[in-house]
C-alpha cells in the first residue's frame, strides 16, 4: 500500500499545480480529475505510485434526457494549456528546421528545464521559477532505456532491445559532452546525472508545437497516461507461460484521446470522449494515444510498454535465405497474432517458391541463377496478391517460419514459464523485502519491465510457431 504521508503530499502537490494552472489560463473539463491509479493485487486493490487523469461524475450532475444509450459519447476538450503556460524554447523568427537545429533545440529545452529546476530549489519565492508548481509534479526518476545500467539492459534478453538501449545511452552521453563545450565559458554546469534526467523528461513528456522541434512540456496535460488505439486491458497468460486464444478472455477496450496544437486558441489541447448518459458507478481513467508505437519504441521513448496488449507491436524474426546474396531476411511478426505482416509473407513466399524450382534445376550455377531470376519475375504477381504459389513451396515457406520461431525461442536464456515465475517472485518480494530503498525499488521495477517485455516477445513467437506449424501440417504434399 502507498504511504499515507506520501498520498497527502501528492494531493497537496497536485492541488497546488491545478491552482497555478487556473491562474495561468489552463482549462480542465468539469468531469476531469487527477487521481492515484488503482492496481489489482490479488483480491485487494492497491494504490499505484503513478497518477492519471480520470473521468468523474459530479454530485449534482444529471443525464442528458435526449440520450437513451449509455454508450453514446461526445468528443470534448479535456485539458487546454495556453502557450504562456508551456515550458518550451521561445519562438524563432524563422521556422526552418535542420537536423543540427533539432539537436540544438532539444539541448536548449533541457538547459531551460534545468535552469528552472535550480530556481525552484531557491527558498526565496520571488526568485523562484514561474513553473515551480508544475516542476514539483515531475517524477523523481524515469525508466527510459537510456538510463538503464549494463546489468539491467542484459535482462531484456532481446538483442534488438539491448542494442537500442546502448545506442540511446551513447546519444545522451554525446549530448552532454556537446552541452559542456557550449556552456563551459558561461559558468554554467550541470552534472551528467542532471543532464540525463532532463533528457529523459524532454523525451518522454513533451508535446508537439509548431515553432519548436523539441516540443513543449505541458503542465497538467502530461499526467494523461498512454493507451494504444484498439488496445485492451487484460492479458493472455494461462499461468504457465502459454498464450490463450481470444475467446478465452474478455477484452476491455479503453477510451483513447489525442492531443494537438489549436492555433485559433493559441493553446495545446487534449481531447477525448466522455459519455453523454452517466451511470452512478461510472468512473474510469482517460488515456491519450501518443502514436502507434511498438513495445520497444515505448520503452525507449517513455520508459514503459504495453506487454501483450499492444496492437501496434511488431517483432523481428530472422529467416534464412538461400537464393540471394543476403543470408537472412528480417521478417516482421505482428505480436498480437503471431502472423507475419503481409509484406513479409509476400517476400518469403516468393523466396521459397523460387527455392523450390531452383532445387529442381540443373547443377550448373549459371543456369540456376538465370532460372531463379526468371521464376522470381514469374511468381512475383501471385505473391503480391497474397496467393499460395504451390503446395511444395508453401510447405517450405511455413517450415522455414516455424523453424525460425523455434530457434528464436531456444536462443533465450529463460523460457516463458520461467519468466512468469520471475514476475511472481518480484511481486512477492516487493511485499516482503525490508530493504526497500530507491535503488532497490528502481532495480525491481526495471527488472519487471524487462521480464514482461521479453515475455511478450516469447508469447508472440509461440503463436508464430504454432500458427505456421498448423498451416504446414494442413498441406498435402
């Protein structure tokens, strides 16, 4: 359970931020409230440490008498933040943007954030930051991959994720070195840890504005949590590290809104759907969609992921090739179904149709290459329509996909079932461990993120293996 003193402090911080927002033109919908998130923990409900923006019914609110369907909704402006309340780089005279300018603006926003934060630590209120109330609402730390240690990165197990984490760490380090050279003569100094924190804040909490590629920090609005369009609440776990079919669970879709700059209002607006006919017990969290991101992209940009509940998640499966100079094809797998994308199926169908005819050709290498080129041209139209080219080639195609998924599953240091056991252990240790320092809590949280991430990848590969094995066995050769 969350400490009561922490809850009281959070309530005061939020109320102070809301009051500051009202004074400075931030408008919130009457049915919008900032609350602690509730998480399920066995038979009990625990308060999560994170916050969210919720729809709440007002005590004196009445239903719209003209609406009979309780599911009828209307799109509303939930939070509107005027330009003067945004923490951002000032407008330039020109809107021309280059890659170098993007880096400079990103660094400039980080510097502005740190300068305002340092003002905020000053006990003299008159010299404090204009955004003082907002800055107190920011998290103390983040879980973006660029902040993970080498040991934490290894727990991801997926090579692409580990490579991405190290690349991002390198970019943050390079930007810090760049900033040190820029500010050393100005008497400005930020520690590497401070700069990494500012980078993570800017990367994960900014919204798009037309005058700056770095975006802007949006007080109050940045408390909306993310949900993918078409995403659902619930999981695929059967308790043994295996996935369940869609009809074995109930999918609860969540309402998802979007945000955009409104030039007429000179404000950034978060918009979403609210019910027109209310229910006394109806109260739910309001989510925003930041974009169609994979789990790896979410981890990199925001420090969280959606596990198996992400309809946008795609993983890469390396499938061996024989008839081309490239040794492997990086097939894309739709994680929620385990099926390859249409483009990947098309390319690999064509590859294995050519291979089937290639094997029946003469042993002369030159003749084989000419034959393969002719067959590729002949089969391409059929493959582009998603058609099976022959039973033999389809059998080879499905076998290759199934075997590639099997090899990928065997390459992991742990199985899906072991990952489920690890998650259960992490849950239990959080309730019983006496050493609950910030460092321990951070390591536990990131380990949980890593295990859930790699488990979602393994579940997708399990689906791929079973799907293409079933398709292969259904063919009559």
